[in-house]
C-alpha cells in the first residue's frame, strides 16, 4: 500500500545496517523512511527526490556527518538536519548546531528519544511552513486590493492576470475573455510573450480556433488540446497549462492561462492562485453592477438610447481599442431635416414620438456591437467599430433610405415623411481624438445639408 499523500520524508544516513534498520522500525509510523550507508549515496538520493529531514551519523566512511551537513545546507536549503554523535563528540554536535543543524542525538540512541526528536523537528517544520503560507497568503490578500478600483472588466482581467502570475511565481500567461460590449469579439492580455507570439495567439485563439470559455467551469490542468497547439504553433513549448476560470454574476466570463515554464505546478501555487481568482470574480461582479448603474444614468429618457455623456466615454474607449489593435473606427453624425417644422405643426409630443421611432429605426440599421446615442435635439451619433469609410458610407446610405421611406406617425391616422442628413468621419483618417472625429462628422453633415439635405457626406469631401 502506498504512503499517505503529504507524509513527511526522512533520510537516515548511517554506515551501520543495524542502526539504519532500527531507525526504520522506530520511525515507520511517523514518516516515510529511506536509508543509505554513506554521505555520497545520501546526496545522490536527495538529487532524485528531496526529503524533509536528514538524520545522519557523525562518523562514516567518506563524507563525515558535518561534511554532509555543509553540502545539504548548500545544495538543498530548507532541509532539516539532525546529527547523531557519540558521547565523546559533543563539541561536534555544538558545531553542527552552529552550522544550521536542527538538533542532535547522542549514541546509544533510545527509541523514544529518536521518536521525540524526529516528531519535534517535523512539527517545528510544519509550523514554520504554515507560518510561511499564512504570510504569503496575507501578502496576496494585500496585493488583491489593487483589484478594488477596477471598474472596467478589461482592467480586472489585466490586473488579475498579473496577480495570479505573481502569486504563483510564474512569468508567462494570458487572459482570454469575451468583450461584452462587442459580443462577437474576444479580448486578450499577454505576459511573458513576444509581439509576434502574441499576434499569433490572438489570431489562432480569437479567430481560427476560438475557445469555448464555458468549457472550463473549474480549475483545470491541461496536458494537450487546442491551447497547446496554439502555443506550439507560435514557438512556445509547453507541457502543462493551468486554466483558471473567472466569472461575474451576469455576463462576464474569462479564463487565466498559466504556462508551466518547464516546472510542474505545486499545490500551494494552486491555492494562492485560487485566492486571486476569487477576488477577481468579486471585482467582476462589482464592475457589472457599476456598468448597470452607469447605463441607467446614461440612457436618454425620450428615445431610450444612450445619451451624449455615454457617447463621449464610448468614443474614448473605442478609439483606445482601435489604436491598440490597429483597427478603423467610423462615426456617423445624423440630423433630421427641418425637424422644427414637425414640432411647430404637430406639437412636441408628436415630435418626441417621432424621435423614439427614429431611434428604433437606427437600431435596426446598425449592429449590436455599434453604439447609438442621441447627441442632442434631433441629432444622433453612431459609433461603428471595425468599420472603414466604404462600409460606413453603405451603412449611412441604408439609414438615409430607411428614414426617407418610413411613415412616421403624426397623431390620429395621419403620417408624415421625414428625411435626414448624415456626415461621416473615420479614425484615423479624419482624426485621432473624439473631438476631431465628432467635429469632422458634424461638418460633413452640414455639407450634406448645404448640398440639398437628405444626403450622405464623408469628411473626405470637405475642402
């Protein structure tokens, strides 16, 4: 029957077979015992498999007990050492203690004394190990406070990945998550990879072979699969990958991947990583609640689409993303033609109802990933992500035709026809800031009006 998991290991080093077997018999209930006859053999065994305690005779052929102690201290730091001496060698025992030995025994060794010293040494070792673990856990808990101010999910994933790697003493890893604001797009954060490797991983895991994030409901240790294939494809050799899921309470879901870097994962690393992911999950829930409350504050009361305050934040965010990923971004600035006449002829209630109908039409003409906002009055703005000028012109023209042909309710059985003028600007072609893009789209819209209204105009047409 195998030894219990986590049982302490003791190496007995003595040139006397009798004393080796005696120690084995006495300690077999206390620890897993291995025996050898000299210092050289002991060092060879330690290189194969570390132990918690070395119990060594002082006088042996070849390396003495003190020589062995010095080598163990240098080559296997953290290993406890108990020296066994004769009555005439007390000075050697004192010297051993000064060199770092944990304790010593005098021959002839009684069974009860051997048991007591070994149990006391292992108990002290366990206590010190627990203290180290608690200090490490406290340090990790303190570091997790850096997650508290993270109100954007992307920040939670980025900071969480850094904390996981630090807690585990690792350097290479990545975070993969769904960008809820852009449902068809995944987000990535990388640590410990080169730029070419990051680009390859983003292409493979984000486009060619996308991962199902819900397929990892709990901590998983992978020895093969699409993650390994993606890593090897970009030149990273890996044996084991640790997958740590992180979930919010509503829509947020992501994964932390930690690369083994040629060193197997240990239980205490998994425990520390679990603490970090627990805190990260709490931060994700806070970010979800924050966004829910913020969206309520950023919705226009009349049209029930986003207001200008949200638009300005969304533009900054999407510009940063476009800059980071090298993409394009288009802005539509739309204004109803002669809308003042609607309010004058039919009243403001009909005008407000027309604006609500218009917002519904616009929502049908753009994608879920785009941002639609009422800029003010009868002006609307649309942020089209990953959209170049050609596609933006097609979408704007579709909007113009839809508005032109739609029968707007005018009260009772009456209907009215409305038209709109649309201006377009594109990042980075017409500007790199939200102010520059909005100004360019606004001027393009006024150019459309000056050319006869019910038209689409790009900022590229401005003189």
